[in-house]
């Protein structure tokens, strides 16, 4: 099974690529600029067709996307090119070639907002980033695809990107003064767990849109304090805040992105972990540098 991992040089791709290779998968890596076997701008249909025609993948995992929420808001056309047209070019190639190629498309939990956990149909779009990611899902759904709405954390293996826990670990270790949000709730997975679930999706190829998150989500503030507690890091300089108390957030972000992932569990026959268990799992990744 030939797997083409698109966006392999990013935060998730830098963990997923070696994981899949360690599991015996034949992985070809793609990036827009560097750090991969194949280089191409997927928003260019000619470049996308050339790449896909050369590799002839059995499975495409699409991690490509513009994730800077503020940039998406002020440059919606860039959001469209990276988050929608890239997917359209992938799916157009699959349809034109009439081949059996399964697409695993990674989307976001930011398509949700409003109190309580969300099932897949409870979409609320509140900014250009969420809108573009949802439009990308619509493009992905035009071919046999597994669309995974998710959020993730863990120790980064990407030289260019820090993860949420990287930022927390560095800030707490340096005793920097930071604010963490009490009014933003989420249910992310460890990148290691997410990689396992993506591999399972490759093997089973479920069709449809699936939430893929942890059980018992929490606020980002509670997450930060729980992570610090696992590593015995001082929280003296870490203060709870709400998003309306800070000036650096320019674009509205959803307040409650907690997901109900029962549909994925039932389709794949798995039990996803609690967020507290995921924090413990990820904390172990930092013990060696603590």
C-alpha cells in the first residue's frame, strides 16, 4: 500500500511520518517547500496532478493547511488556496484518474462553538479559518474519504513549530509570566495517539466525517495546570485569564470545541482515552529534558 503523506514537514506530519514508517507502511512524504521527498504547491492544479500521477498512491493523508487564524481572517484567499483548493485538486485527480485511492483528510475542532460536547452535525463557523476548513471537508467528501476533525498536542519533532505543550514546558521551565485561558475548552489527543488512530483509519478506511478527540475535555487553563503538575513545574508565574482580557487575540476563536467522538469509536472498535490520561502520556515525553 503506497501512502502519500501531504504536509509531512509540519507539526503533526513530523510525528506521523516516522510512526507510519515504523509500522511497516510505505510512505512517500510531501512538503510545499522543504523537508520531504516530494515538493509541490498543491494549490496549483498542474503541480498537484504531476505529483499524484508520479506517485500513484493507494492512500493520501492530507495534512496541508493554513492554520494561522489571524492570517486566514485578513487573507481569506490564501485560506481558500491552502485549505480548499488544495483539497479540490487532490479530489479532482482521484475522480479524473478513476482509481481506487482513499483520502484521509485532517480537519479541525474549530468548526464547533457553543456549550457542551459536539457531535459531527453541530457545526458552527465563527471565523474564516473554520469556514475554509469546513469547505475543505466538503471537497474531501466528494471522493471516498475519512475526514477527521481533531486537535493535538505533544512534544514537537518539527524544527519550525512548537506545540502547545512545548510552549508550556519552555515557559514554565524559564519561569516566564504567561496567561492561560479559562473560557476556552477543548478535547485534544496526544500526537502519538492521533498517529495510531490515523493508521487505524488507513487500514479500515471508514467513510464519512468523524470527531477524533479525547474524553472529558477541559479548559486550556486546567490543561496547563494539569500538565505542569505532572512534571512538578512551578505554576507561580502562570495566571488564569479569559480571552477578552488579552489584547493579542485579534480574531474570534471558538470558546467550546469539546467533541463527542463516539461515532469514531463505534466505527473503528476502539475506546479513546481521557484528556487527563493523554496529559500523563505526553508528560512522559518531557521527563528526559525536565
